[in-house]
């Protein structure tokens, strides 16, 4: 008589509350990284110092030090007010396969209209994996100014232990990194339509500034911002396919000599947005199906935009692409020449704000 073999049950995945707490922990620790001083200087200053050396091979000038101090303060302040999202597992793959990452250029629209928040952080439980770069566990962005004076700072966040792996031995030994699991490894800055980076990004296993911008725009595109139905309506403050979870704000405890009154205080709560899986399965666009479902219907405010001649990586099976991917297959893109043309609803004027192209540094 054969004995039944006992099977070990598969452990359940992390709950939404656990992922929300992990995202809040990342936000708090990165805020401390940029803001709290260690021997008079925050950890962020030391990282920026190393980034500067990888580009110039010399110590920062006094002007650079002043700039970096201001940058640390600005980033720390942004993390204190950041909106925080938790991405679903498959969003990492969707972002890596997004047209912004596979096409030869990215068209920038009105960043203020596209951004879901002026200061934000998205945590990827399943990190984004690009080429041979370090896995990207988070993206953070900070916007300052408005209109023509708008500035956008973007951070890519990876595992702290991976950052020294590609640095020269001397720099790896002298760079003080935080003891937290995650740390920024790449910074990009966009101002006056000029995009720049802060380091020799290859030494940090980080994407270049153009790829970093493409990653951020891909996330914004997959998680479209929504407008509340009515002012002050808290129920409408989250997207239909997002869950709002309140978690205690994460704080690093330093001393045990707290009074009993302080220890009895309720911890402050912070709302974390959990993106549900269906939100990003189909890449959203400016088109919506009409009421009869017979064809596309452009939004009333959508204008046309010009696309110059370029090469694009296109799927050879566009009609079956989704079915092939869901079945576990791969559609290897084919390089196709695209002629000069204009996209958008016919009969409407051209939007000059969308004519700027950012050419990635990828091969």
C-alpha cells in the first residue's frame, strides 16, 4: 500500500499591506539619505561626490559642493511630500517592452499634464531589468517650477550592495553608502529641454539620462493620471484601478530614551497607492473607443503632433502580439523606417510642445 506524499504548500506572496509598508520604508529611508546629516554631511553628498569624480576625475569645486548641498535639501524635501505607488509584478516587464524603451526616440509632451504628481516615488516589488544594468527597484521624480521654468529631476533606485560592484576599487572603498537596502544609482535632470546626467552612469550600473526619462514616461503612460470627479471628494482621489492603503510612517529609531508620553502617541499614517494588475495591461493612448465600440474617438483636447523620419523597432506580429506574449512567446522586434508624418485627430492644429525628441543613448 503506497503512502501519500505530503506536499509542501506554496507560501503566499506578500500582501498589499506588506508591499505598502515596504514602499513607505523606501520613501522614508531615501528621504533620510538625502536629508539627515552624518558627520555634518548627508549620505547623499558622498554619493554625489563620487558621481562627480567619475565624470571629471577631480574633487568637486566649491560651486559644485554648494550645488550638491542644495540638491540634497531639495530631494529630501521632495521625499517628505512624495506620493507613493506600488507597481504590480508584471508592470516591470511592460515598462521594459514599452515603445518608449524600444523605439529610437521619445516624444515629450507637457510634463506637468502627464505627471500623476509633482513629487512621486514608485516601488517595483519585481524590479525592472534592462540589458546588463542593475535591477531597478524604484523610480522617483521631483518637479520644480512651472511652464517654461519647469525642472524635472529623476532618480533610479537599486540595491545598495550592487553599487560598488562596478566602481573602481579606490572609489568603491572610499564611498560611504547607507546601510539601507536601496540607494539611488542614477540621476537625471531636465531643464529648458536639455537632459543631463550626474555621473558616468555605466560605473553605477544605471541607465543613461535618456533611458531614465523613457522609464519614467513609460510608467506615467501605463499609470495614467485621473481627475477627481468633484473637488474635495476623497473617494475620487485614487484611480479606479488603484487601492489606497494607510500605513504608519516609517521612522528610524535612534535612541531608547523616549518618554512614555511620546511612545504612546499614535504613529502618523501615510496613504500608499497600490496599482491593480489590469491598470497597465493595455498601453493607454489619447484614443478611447466610442459608445458603439466601432472605432477610436479622440478626446476633445487632443491636438496633432509631428513625427520626423526615424527608425523604429516594430513588432512583426502586431495583431497577435498580445496573445503571443500571454502564451509565453517572444516577438523579436524588426527595425522599420518611419516617414515624416503627423499623429492625432485629423483637422486639428499641431501641438508644438510635442515636437521635441529625446534620442536615447542605447544602441
